[in-house]
């Protein structure tokens, strides 16, 4: 897989250097074959392919535009080259390690699916064990490679745009802002476009290859395949009663049922509570299920990319700040600091590469789960053509590329030079672009629901689903606003945090922790309202199954998740803007540019801190909704394999309650190990920086040059070693717990005990992970911007006691917001996908 990834990277580099006309010819020929497959599937797939290709061409234009800008004086170019070499070297080594682990896991998955049971329907459709296992492993590896490519694209643009932003800051603040935004826009369009076209190509390929909907073959919503996460294959068993309100578990009466015990919500937790056919449960859509391995591969790579990159960037940052700022009293990113290059490299591998992989897997997982739920609902409602419900997520994210492109290009340059801190607020400019994107997203979402989800069986259902999308869009905007309120120094919380620094280091830490804890309240309320609202709108859409039971609630929640991610490309643009601006400030400081230039990059950097925190809030909100959907999918899969209903998880059963405790413990232990990894690596950096200052006293007088490479080597080696332990914990824990309690259940006469314990673990881990990630992300961002606020001259400014206390808070918050917090986004989704993949092992 590493060779494949390296080959793709080399192809990407060649394409970026190629003549534009020749590139267009090659793209035309390559995508011609893709269009042929798409045309054989559905006109909707052709539309999706067309939008994605246009977005790729647009991203090429943005790249050419950014690279056409000058790199400034030679000293800026030298610093940029050092950052680029360090980032690309670490990326190659890190993804080599991840590739080996991914290949090992692929063999494990293949073995599991070769030895698990299959249904006669699967065999008759040609989807035997070997075919099923091969498709799953291929999708897994392709998702892993594409996730790696998404990370590389994020890093590739950032290490080239940073010096151009630095150079532009010497002329115009607005030009520097525009370059940073367009560079981030290139990465965002490629990442989102890859996620969409990757799923679309796989769907179309399997559709054509399996001969879906041809006479005598499987249907698009047939139940003849059990793919890893959400098997559709269900063996025939004696008819069972299907009252929507009855308990599905042989366990004791419902004393404290956690999941879908109320009658109204039986279809929310598992879409198997009411059936119209004589089979035990309605089948899930087969073709979308073949894609779930793709999402799992993307999640696996994203988790280790985020862990490794986060440990790298924050260990270097903490080490540089503690010795450079606090002990030596030199400015941030000062060229005399031996750890400064490692810090700047970390911005690219931690914030850009890791976030690209993170958003890629988020979008891929959301698209696939929504396609599955849409097809499942369409079949239960006996809708003749289910393609609209299945392909709806692809259309929504295609429009995301369009509306986000408009938002990106709405941020224009100006000929009037000036200091941005005086004349313009970068957050105001970025918010204007986001507002334009939001308005267009609302319009396109309404049009898409009318186009794709209109059905004669419920003529007004599309309107209800459009309102579900509006709920999701409002949720996204609320998350952006809440995060900005708690992390931007223009608002009261961060200013209070900065004020606490005036009384010492301890009060700063106390205030930061309390701010982070408080910041979890509003997002949880928003998520709660959005889930209930979207479910209610879907449930009252008028779509019913054969027994007359409302069946659109869960799909309504899926549509709300799509709405929340319908502006993902612009949000990712704002996120990429942050590390690019941060790197630009470092290059300006290291090349010893005038103070006026540094003032511009400082304000851009402060805005970047807020946009990064905003994206993390956005990511955890979408992860919460997506995990809710994935949990219901797990319940359905267990029911399929067990040949018995599985709609509840009763936490009054001691073993199930213990499973929930273990899930919560996993979140805290994972976070602890991630933060501890940063701490241990930072100690090595601190010792190395101190050693260089002692052994080379000429560094402080610019008479001797620091050994930057030594610090780069320390953090690169340590981060690769430290990422294994927490990552392995996340992968192994659910499998071990499920198998352990399956054995216990076998000897105690509870055949579904393993699946129930894993379900409780998944629920508790999701809830705990959401709250922990909100706390870590917001507290870390607030500490960082409290320091930035003091550095503007408030409360004594740079070098004051307040500033030193704020630096302490910032160093505490660094592993919070850039290592443990973002890794939890991926962790809670990966727990859901890995339990889906391994569900047969728990039975």
C-alpha cells in the first residue's frame, strides 16, 4: 500500500508540473472511462462525476494562481524549503508505518470474512465468501490510500503557500489573506471531491460489475450481500410477530433501557422494529453496503495520521515555547530557537495533513451511512425507484463543492495596502464568505430534496426532508458561532481567561479548565434539539411501511447530518487557512522582517486559531450525528446475523453496564495516553533546546546557528513511536471486549451478550467522546487566543508576567486542542465502523 501511495504522490507531483493543455487531454481520456461507467449506472452519477471534475479543474486553477505569487527574498525561500523538506520526510515515514498496520488489518478482515457464514441468496448472486472478502479488503485499502492522499494534498499546498503569504504580507494584508484562503480552498475542494467521486466510482463499478437490476440479478436494495459493517444478508427464519413496541431481548424487563425503549423510537435505534414481509427483518441495501470498507479504511488512516501529526506538532510547539519564550525571553518563531523549524513543520503535518484525512473520512462515512439508510427506508416503503434516496448524499456533497467554491471566490483581494488589524478583521471577511455559502447551501438543499426525494407515495415528504437539512445547516452554523464565542479574544470568555493570567499561572489553568467544561453545554443542547427535530420531521414525512408504521425518522436524522456537512468544503478552507497563516508568521519572524509585517501575520494567525477551533467544533458535531446513525446500523447488523430482533440495550444487565463503563474509560485512557505522548516528547525537545543554548552561547547573539535538524529528528522519531499505543488501544479494545463477553455469554446461556456489551460500550464511548472532545478543543483554543490577546499589548503585553502565565496555559492546551481532541473525532467514528466490521465475531 505504501508503494501505491508513493506512486499516487509522484503522479500528483507530475500533474502539478504538467502543461495545462496536456493535462486537460489526459484528464479527458481518464474521466471518459469513468463517465462510461457512470452512464451505465444512473444520470445522477454522471452529474456527480461532472461536478467533481469541474471542482478538480477549479482546484488546479487555484493552485496555479497561488504558485504564481512570488516567494519573497531568498531568506524566506530558504526557511520555506527547510519546512517543506521536514514535512515531506515525516509524511513519507509516517505513512509507511501506517501502511504496514493497514495491510496487517486487511489480512485480518479477509480472514474473518472468509470464515464467516453466508446466505444462499449471496451464493446465488455470486457473492460468496471469497468475493465478499475481496470486495471488503479492496474497499478498505482504497479508502486508506485515498485518505492518505487527502492528507498529502493538505500538506502539499500548505508548505508552498506559507512563504507566498509571508511575501504578500509585506505589500498588503488583504492579499495575504486571499492567498491563504485560496490555498486552503484548493485543498478543501480536492479532499471533498475525492471523497465524493471515490464513493461514486465504487458504487458505479459494483453496480455494473454485479449487473444490478438486470434480469435475474441482485437489485439495488437487495439483501443478498453482507458486507463488513452493515450486512444485508439475512437467512430466512420462521415468521415472527412484529409489533413495533415489543422488547427484542430475552433479558430482564426494561428497567433502564438506554436505547430505543420508548415505542415511538423503536425505528430510531434499529430500523427493524416493524416489518411488512414474512422474513425476520427488512433487508438493507446491498450496493451501498459494499462501500463501507472504504469508510473504515479512511477512518483507520485518519486516526493514526491525527495522532502522529498531533504529537509531532505539539511536542515541538511546547518545547519551543517553554525554553524560548519563558526561559530565554525570545519571541515566538525566533530563528535563534533550535525547535522553531520542527514547530513550523508540525503545523503542516498535524494541522493540514491530519485534518485533510480527518475531514475526508468524515464525509466518506456520512455519505455511505446515509446511502445505506436511504435505500433501506425506500425498500421498506416499497418505493419503485430507490436510486434517489440512495444517491441523495452524493448530490448534496456535489452541491457542497459548488456553493463552497462561490464562497471561496467571494473573498477578493484589494489594491489598497494596509494593516489588517486596523482596517479589516479577517474573521469578518471569512464569516461573509461563510454566510454566502450557507445561503446558497439552503437553496441547493431544497432543490435537491425536491429533485431526488419526491415520491408519489408521500408527495410532501421531500419538504419535511428539506426542513431536516435546514436543521442540519442551522446546527452547523450554531456550532461555528458557539466555538467562535468561546475561543475568539473579541468575546468575553477569552478576555476573562486572559485577565486570570494577571494573578498567576495557577489561576490561568483553573479559568481555562472551567471555560472548557462550560463550553460543552450549548453544543450538547444544539445536538439534542437537532436529533429530535430531524427525527420528528422524518417520522411525520408521510412515508410508511407495509404495516402503516411511520418509517422516515432515522433517514431524517441522516438528512440533517448531510445538511450539517453541506458546507464542509468551505469549513475545511477556513481550517487550512489557520496553519498556513501560522507558518507565514513563523517565516516572517525567522527572516527578521519589519514589525509591521509581523503585525499583519499575527492578526491572521489569531484568526486562524479561531477558524481551527471552529472546524474542530464543526467536526465533533457532525461526528456526533454520524455516530448516532452508525450505532443504529450496528443494531440492525446484529439482528441480521442473530436471526432475532435486537432493538434495545438494557443497562440494568450488569455485564452490559460494565461494557458502558469500559467505553467511557476508553475515551479517558486514550486521551491520557495521547497527552502523555506529547509531554514525553516535549521533555526531549526541552532538554535538547536547553543543551544547545548552553553549549552554543553564540546562538543568542546570532553568531552561531542552531541545529534545527536535531529537534526535527527527535519529534519525528518519538511521534511515530508514541502514536502506536493509543491507536492500538482504539482498534483492539472493542474486539477484545466483544470476544470476551461472547465467551462469557456462551457459558452463561446469553448468546447475544457479546453484542450487547459492545453496543453499550459504543454508546457510552460516543457520548463521553463528544463531551471530552468539546472540552479539549475549546479549552485549548481559548488558552491559545488568550495568549494572543495579551501579545497584542493588553495586560502588559509580551514579556510580562501575565504573558508568561498565558504561555503556560497555552502549552497545557496544545495537546488538548491539536492531539487528543481532534483524535477523538476520528476515534468515535472508527469505534462504530470497527464494531460493524467485527460484529459476526461477537455472536
